[in-house]
C-alpha cells in the first residue's frame, strides 16, 4: 500500500470572504493555490488591506514550485504582490487572470522579475509534484477555472469560485462532463466554494441582467445612463455596451481600472466592441444625455473610485445631476454595506435617479446556490469534502449539504484558516495548525501586526489619558503632583470628577512607590499607568490609551 501523503495547509479564506490561499504539498514540494486579499471592516482604523500571514510559506520558499490562480478576482490574486517579493516562482493561470494580476504587479513595479505561464481551458500541466487540470467554470469574471490535482493519493478537485450558468455571455459553460468523468474515476477530496451555501435554489444567469438593463434603458431614452460595476466583470460590461449600442448611445469608460480592463479584454478577444462607440470623458458634454452611457468603477462604495467621486461632485470630467440615472449593477461585499449606502445617499443629493439591486434585478451573483452545489456534488461524488471560501456559517451549511448528498459525515472536515489536513490512501486526518492570522496593510505605514490596531481601536473608542507630573529624585517626593488630561472624552461633570479621582489615585500610588525607595523613571511611570488603568478600567469600564509622562528631576 502506498505510503504517499499529501498535505493541505489553509492559509486564508475559510471563515471569511477574502484572502483565499492554500498550499498543497507532496514529497516536500509545494504548490500554492491563489493569494488573495480581504477588505477591512470599518472598525479596523487606517487599515487598507488584510492579507494572509505568509510567514509559513516564506519559511518554505525553497520548496514552492508555483502559484496557481483560479481566476482574476482580488480575493484570489490581490496579495500576490506581497507574496512574490519572497516567493518568486512561476505564476499559472488563464490569460485574462494573469493579465489582471500582472497589471497590479506592474503598479507595484514587481512584474518584470516574475514568470507568468498561461494555461488554456482543459489543459493538463505538470506543476511541481502534481498534474493539474484547468477546468472551465462560470463565474463573475471570464476564464475562471476549477482545478483537478492529480496526486499520489488520488484526485483532489478544487472548485474555484463558480456558479452553474447555463446561458453565460461567452457561451463558455462549466465543464460538467469533465467533472462527471473525474467523479467516475474517483475523487479523493473535494474543496468547494461555500459563498452562497445558505441560499436555496439557483443563482440567476448573468444573461438575465442584460434583460433588466435593456428595459431600464428603454424606459429612459432622454436620460444619461451611468452604470457602475466591477471593472473585472467583463461580461457585465459587455451587456451594458450591447444595450448602449442598440440605443445608439456612445460609451464613456470612467475609472482607471475600467479603462485598463476593457482594453485588456478586447485585446484577448473576450470583450467585443467597435472602437467607434467609445468617446473620451472630456467630450461628454458634446452629446445630449440620451446619447451617452457611462460605465464606471466604484460599485462597492470605494471612496477613491469613480462612483464615489461622482457622488461627491469631485470627479474630473463630468458631474451627475437630475438628467442622470445611476445604476449600481452590483451587490455590496460583506463589510462594504455602509460605504455603498453613503454613496447612494450622496447620489440622491445630486438629484440623480438611483437604481440598485434591492429594487431592480440589475445584478446576478457569481457564486453557486444550493441547487448548483448539489449538482456539483452529484457530478464529483467525492470520498471526502472540505467547504472553503466562506464565513463560518457558510462552511457549516455547505458541510450539511455535502452530507445530505451522500458524503459520510466523518469524511466532511470543517477547517479554518491555519488548519492542516493530511491525505493518504487511508483517508483524511487533521495534521495540526500553522499561524494564519490577519496581516494588515496600512497604505502609509506599511505592514502591521495586531498591536497598533488594538491601540487604534482603543483610541477610537475610549480616547487617551495623559498623566503629567514631576518627581524630585533626591528627596524622593512629588515635585509637581500628577495631573490627568484627556483627548476624545466628553468632559462632562462626571468625567471631570473621574479625572480628579484618577489623579488622586496616581499620586497616592506614586507616593507609596517613592516611600518604598523606587527611583527608576520607567518603573514610576508604570506605577502611574497601572493606578490610572485600575481606576478607569475597573471602576468605570473604560480602556483609554494611557500615556504617563512623569519626569524625574
Ligand atoms: Zn471570484
Ligand atoms: Zn472569491
């Protein structure tokens, strides 16, 4: 019997939507699948991005043979620029996927030292210790792939992000025949997208969005139509362009990534549009509102993107008003709801009409719902299953679904970031954990760990306490009694009283320490900090950042 083993280390994406990344290892050789980022929550002050913790991979950089990208979304490719600094190995993916990734890497001035290897649909290629097959799947970006990894202990299928769209815009359907054939051969382990595992039924086809857009445009022949969507959603852009062209509208691409992605997709023949339909934003006023369709970025409320700028009236080139209809052809990613709400409000303030997915079917998800997940399981019929790509509740729902489809419950593994699984001919077992915490990026300060973020949270929620005072070291007594001041407090009567009491507690503690012969400045400042912390924290349940500045003379 084969003693071969394959280990899978989950570095991100399990228990959250974002920063997808895993490492698959056999005979000491590693292939990385995806390296994504996650967007921060509103209480992560000053944080721009969250990455997987790459320490584990960095420590094994000599063992890594390649990075495989399932598709071009940021939650799968956005952390590459941080990973490849230390782990410079060939990057594999579809032409469009690599094009998007390369664009980001060029911005970071890293692309020229890297090797990109394009793969075709259904290609089977040796990468590191594995043969990896790239199976077409439908998703909200063209050229998405599921992977079949042929390993020493059997076939592992990784679904990538997918839905089962039977009427995709480009006619490239999920290759269910190949998935079924793999199922016939026998699949040892399935890892599959859980994003919509809580939702019953089937996700609407991408082509249904085109119908809704067409109707909305037809009802508004005199108005300028401004449609926001993900710049990577080439099929959405294609449908908007098609509707605009039908109505003899000119198309304005607004937003840097929208222009860049459309250019790339046209070059790769994935987006079809005649050059004559495009006009530059500077020429927009030469046309009547009914002759123009603007396609722009910023559908997630990103403050620096085109739609936010339009909502605030500080976009360069044009502004929206009562003659415009703005369509958000999108759905907020968890965490972005507040920002999107802000932008929608501000757009209303401009006088524009605003349409979004809560009242018109102007968006379709890219992820499979329960009906599609069941179909996928039925095709692949895996011996073991791990739900991936989802918050914890999504993983649990997907696990239940897998059991209902016939995977024995002892073969369904709920894993979270940092978990390691080991596969052998005998089956799957847990094999420990590795560090996989959040790695924060602050655009101005660079990389951060948890510590400054904790301070920022405390500063934001509880403000700061500053303790000043002076000590005569020789005499061992207080020269200037400690005074406590604050920033970020309401400073009502109650707070004033609390500050006086805090100062009193600090002075008593300092006197006691001096009596015991303490003369070290650092130690005395600690004493002051502790005394203040005990009072405001213990008695008043506040946790301000406490900064003692007791001077020794
Ligand atoms: Zn995706
Ligand atoms: Zn994803």
